[in-house]
C-alpha cells in the first residue's frame, strides 16, 4: 500500500499517524505546502500577546519527529499540483528548488484545508493587511504588533478575530472590530452574543456592527480602512477574518465534485467519487448531524476524527463518519460562549418546528463563594422534546454544560432526559439541581403544558393592542432598578391577595428575574383561570434581546 | 387533598414546593424536627473555615419564606412520632412545648433523611465528639474550632470528613484522618484515590488507613482517641463520619417494609407498600441504574428529584424514578475526585464482566498555559463496549468529563460513541481530541483487538515466572527518573531497529508514561508477530497503584 496525503496539519497528520498504526509496511508520504506540520492552529492568536510565550509550543510535532516515530515520509514546502486519476499519480513541486516530479499512489487522501477569504478590495494588497491561517501569518502579525503599533482593525467578528481582539487588548493596542452582520459570532443566535459584545466594549474594543470594509488606503500613519458607511478607520495593522474557502483546486481540476460552497463531496466513508481518493477536514462538505443539511464546518475536532476514519477506510475497515454537530466555543478573557447543534436561526431557515427555553443559573451553588452567572438557551422539538441545539454564554461552567448537551444531542435524548440527569454535585462544581436539570424542568413544563411560556420577541414585536398585560412579579426594588416598558409590578408573594387587579379578558405575561418566580406566578394564575404565560428566563432574557447598553 | 410531609430539607422541601405548584388548593403541612428547613447540607463543612462566611448563606430558604411564597404550613421543631395507617393520621409532638396532637392526611410523604452512625464506643459521650448532619452540628464544631483548638481527629475518610479536613487545614488546626479501610473515599476504586491521599499528606493531614477508633478518654488537654492498633491520638475535637443510617423508625413502627440495610422500600413511583404513603431521600432504598442492585445513596441531587417525582405521583401524575447512578464529586483544595456509575470493585462484587482503561490527559491543550493533569478510568462491557462507570481524579476539568460520562451512561452509550463525541474545543477548554475521545479510542482499540492491553495488577501480581517481559519504551531520561521494577528500556523511536532484543517465546508488556507511545510500540510489535500488550495508561497508572510515597 502506497498512501499519499496532501496536507500535514489536523486531518492529514491524524490520518498519517493512524495509517502507520494500522500498517507498519505501508509507504506513507505526507506533502505539506507550508514549512510546518501539525501545528496548533487554535493557539495562534495567543502567541500575539505572549499568552503562549514560546513559538515552539505551537508546533505539536515536527516533520523529524513524524519521520522517526511513525516512519512517515514528510515533505514540507512541497505542493501537490495535479492528480492524474487514470495513472494514479500526482505531480509534485518542491517549492524550494522548483523541482517537479511524479509520485504514484494506491490511495490518495486530500487534507488541504481551507484558505481565509480575502476579498479583492481596492488597496487590499497594501502592506500590513493580513489573514490568519498558519504560523507564518501569525509571525507577521506578531512582528507588526512588536513594532509598537497603536491601532488594529479586525474585519469580521468570528471566533478567530475575537480571539485576536483579546490578545491585542492584552498588548494595549487600540482594537476595532468590524462585522457586516448585526451581531458578532455568526453561528450563534444574536441575543446570545450580547454578553460577549458587552464584554468586548468593556475591555475597550470598538465594536462596529452592520458595516464592512470597502477599501484601504496608505496613509503617513499606516493605513486607512474605508467602510461602507463612509467611516474611515486609521490602523497600522488589519486582519481580515471573514471566513474561509475550501482549498478545492486540486480536486476540481481532477474532476472530483464539489458542493455549492466549494466543499469537496465525499460519502460517509469520506471517499470521493473516485474510490481511491479520500478527503477530510476543512476542505470537505459534511452532513450536519442534527439537521441533515450539507454544511462546511472548519473545526479541528471533526478534522482530526475524519483523518482517523479515512485512514481506517483506506486500510480496509468500513467506518462511517456520523456527521458534524458544530460544537464550538469561544473564550474572551474570562467570558465564554459555546454552541452545539442547531441554532434558532438555522431551524427557522430549515423551516423546522422548535421550541426554546432560556435559563440563567449560577455555575455552582449560590451559597458557595465565586458563583458565576451564565445564560443557557436550549432548542428542542415541540412535540417529543428531542434536543436540537444549545447555546451558553457566561463565565466558568459554560463549557461543561454545552459538552453535556452535546452528548445528549448525540445520543438523541430529550428535555425529559435532562430532568433526570445525575450530574456531579458539590457546591464548588454545581447545584443539587444542576443548570442542566433546570433546563429540563423548564422545557418539560412547557411541553407538558404546566408551564406556558411566551417569548420576549412575541411580547416586544406585537402592536400595543396585541400586547399581553405585562406583570412583573419581582420585588419593588428589582422593578425600580429596571423593567420591561409597560409592565405593572405585583410581587409574587402578594399575587394571591392582589389577584383582583388582573384582567380576565386579556392575555397576561408574567416575568421575574430568571423565570422561577414567574413560573410560580403562572401556576397560581392558571389555577385561578387566567390566560397567562411566563416570559421564559424573565428579565435576564429580555436584557439579552435588549441590552441595557444599546 | 391534605398532604403531610415528614422532613423539610432536600426531598421534603422539593416535594412541598412541587406540590404547591401542582395544586393551589391542597393543604400541605411540613413537619421538621430541626429548627431549619432546606439548609445547604453540602455547604456545612465550608462554614468551619469561613470559606462560606455568613451562616445565613447556609439557609436556602426559611419557614417564613415557604409560608409566604408557597402557602406551606411549615412546623419546625416538630416531630412526627407515629403513623396510624388505618385512621390515616399521624401523632405529632411540638418539641418546644411538649404538646402532642393528631393530624390527619390524605397522602403522607416520608422524607426523614438519614442519621450519622455513632458507634457505642467507650467514652463516645464525652464532650467534643460530634457527628455532622445539620446546622446545629456545624455550629458546635465551629464553636469548638473558634476556641483555638490545636488538634482534630476525623474518624472516617468519606466525602464529608475530607471536606472538613480541608477546612480544618485552612484554619491551621492539625488534622488526623482515620479510616478503617485501606483507602479513602470508599465508593472509589483504591488506586483512583491515590492522588487525593497524596494531596491530603501534602497539605499536612496525617492519614491513618486500616485503623479505627476503639474508645475515647478525657485528658487534661481534651481527648485521647484510642485506635484498634493501640495508637493514641490527642485531640480537642473529634468528628465521626463513618456513614449514615436511614431514619426508618416511623416507617418500621407503622409496619412498612425496610431493606437489609434499613432503607424504606418503595416502588418506582416512590410509593411504599401503603398506597397513601410515599418516601424519598436518604431514608429509602433505590435501584442502582447501572447494576440494577438495591442501594442506599445519600446524595442531595437524587433526593431533590425524588421529592419532585413523589409530589407528581401524589397529585395523580404517573412518573417513575429511573434509579440512582451514584454520581458524586469531592473537591479537596484544588484537587477533584469524581465518580459515576459502577466502580470496578462493585462490578467484581456483582460478578459482572467488564474491561477498563486508564488515560492521563491534560485538561486542555498542552500548548496553552495552565493545563492541569488528570487521570480517568472508564469501565465498560467487554463485548459491546457499553459504558458501566467512570472515575476521574486531578484538577480542573475532571467535573466536566465525569458529567459527560454520566450522561453517556444514562443514555446507554458505548465506548465507540465516546470516539465520535464532538465536544467544545478551544485551547483554554479542551483538546481537539478531548480526553473523552481519547478514552474512547483506547477502549475501542481494546475491544477491536488493535490495542491489546494488560492491567498493572496482572503485571504486578504474577509470580516471577509468570511475569511478562517488561519493556519501558520511554526515553532513557524518563526511565532513570523511575520505572517499574524489572523493566528494560527500549525507547519507542529505537524499537524497530532493536526488535531483535525482544523475546519471541514470552509475553511482552510494554509501557510508556501515559499509554500513547506504548500503543504505538504494541502496534509495531504485533505486526512483527510478537505476543505483546500495552500497560494501559502506562507508568502513571502504575503510580496510581503503587504511589511513589508509599
């Protein structure tokens, strides 16, 4: 068996190591265009500020180590230029010498990754306008930061640019983030990004939403970034992070099919239409595990697993890739935002019925010092309660809850299963009723009809005549510190006595701070015959939709 | 509906609140023998050191709050003395006045909890020998500590006494922990407790295993604790934490059946043999979700859920309790130990076939600063790979992995599902191949036969003649820093060249530091026809079984 692998980072390196473990006798050649293999892509932003201080830490392994330990023939600075499928050969170019040669294969694995999108805007070839993909890129970005620049403009507010923002802030470089959409972190639902947007602002980042770059000009001071709005942003460094495009040229030239967004098409065995050619990682299209839709998900975890699975199939094992769930996480200073499965907007787009709940628990028992707040949003099928997706934002413990929900989605569990989950509790780690259990109770109550809930959007978007009668059941003190416009304050502990103040001919929407008192108020009123629903997650959910700073 | 609830802490309070949400009209009376309802049991130890500074924080709610918000008739310092099942009444005693009266019920819920075992040893009635169950107990323990005592002896090394140990250490009080078994934390397998035992010693705790108290004597300095070994321990305070016994007298006197260890017996609806009497919490027997065995699990999470479920059933909803999984966690300073599902010793006792793997990953990407080490042990069915149990010990991130595995066990997942899990990865939170994925790979490789593994016990326990040929495939530097006695050092990177040094007529056991290089060595040797297995989890697993300090 002679296996050629194009690309030596996440998917390619995983496949190569797996291949060797499966076969000591196979000839395995890894071609990598860059100078490094298997580097820590996800760590690159943290090198800018010195949070990761040693560059060598970013090299997970070296070509030499792969040669010694795995007997891999690793050829860096080497580009595969073309595939001859009938001859089962590739044309290879040594980028240092320019020498070209042909290499034959029994099986070929494509793991070329994806390239950052770089729109052809006026002035985009000026110096100090970068994208970030590899160590070479981060070296250039860091070198520029080391020159003592004062201002950086980051175009696009996805994961990588938010991570870069943290590291520029750490260096004291004035950072402006420009995002075309009306929200940061496009995979998330907008309201769940509010706390991160607030934190960006709190740490001094200038956040510009709904705007985008139209061109760049050289100035005596560096650059000027011209936005569609007409605004001009001075900068000595620009990083474009508006998405990636699969590296599909080799595949397309060889007649292999790609999807509408350019991802190489593969079957469940990660095999292209040519049975001797496999493809993995950021370059391919995959199935979304929840929606069944075809998506491109440039994430390290799936790329690694795909590499392993492709190697298994190449060496005669029939292993299938189950699809991608899109679990992803951002850390911004001490704030965390994480997502798994479907978002609300993706469900709307897919016209798939769903319900949602919000909860705002502490990450561990409130009586133990250091409890941090979080907001969780859980999406599920309206009838069965089957989990469809979840998002969390807050401090410590968000990662844990999203991982728990990721497994629950993988297992096909329902919100009723969340009610029963027996998670590790002592006061430093959780609560006797964990946030996960609470999400289950709130969602279960919704489906069972015990706990009718109304979305903030429905309350806000109706006309004045449509609007339900809004009752704030918190204390007068909480009410006076801020409430939903139009609400009347009747504390839950007085509700039974003051029930005569409520209208019997109009829908009532009650709310409290996080939903619990509102739930009790809903139970009290329903049993007295009122048409009532609780605003799920209460005032805190309202504040996600309508941030106090906006 | 008139519902009487005996006990107002975790299960009782949960049931009462749920009952009110289900019915505004029901008459609900909660009898609590102590002065407080719904206090934070699990927080009590942290009050001793002031880690939880305000006593009021330990009161989750008050009788007054329950009266106002839930219209509950809460009667504290009130004991239910007897049940007349035919008359459907209970005899109640007001402990303050001594007044006795009768209260009738439609439904009765028993949530009396469990009492700490206090063996009748000579001198056990001396002052300053305590158990810990409620606020009154912790007040007395804290008051004694506040008197400036120098020495405390904790009898029993379960969760509560280890938490107390941390808090006595924080106060600078010399702490001795005495445990009858040869390990701390009895629910865990012994080797998984080694890192916590080491941490106890490192923080100055004197740990005495395999010994127990035989009596107490008053001394001018306070107390002397006499151990079975003859050792005498001076102390000014003793806390006995050797287990709890269900409070079953009321049930037994009423002719309700209890199990061999005293737990009140209930069906899946948490109903006793008397259809009008339910029971929940530490006082009852439950099914172990994994083994199906009958167990008593005094944990807050299950008690809370049972309270809710009993109320549902009492109000006509048919809801079943799925059993208890035994998920539990200990924090000791910055160390964590957590468990879910079956332990190895419980599987051995149940004569249930199993296999196990150990891994020793970092809690997040090693290239990002602050990665902390952990050890995970995963138990699974040998044929199907169905997950049976897991234990973790280490620093940050142990709680997350045990929660993920708890959900996986709940969902009936297998080790092959662990391989596929898509968990949240960025370098502050995890790894592209999360510890959970790694556990799946190692276990999957074992079942598939790709990665034969041998347990440390098998290597250590055999006679010299039985023992496999031990090959340490780490570097000479690692080898010289400590290795398994009798091992020969052949670094994995030299293995192919030095393959002639290995015996073809003897079983070979290879090992490295955590198992990964050993796995590659196993693959290399197997493909060359050797009879070889990897010591799962490598030298670190050996060091769990044979701690360096022992």
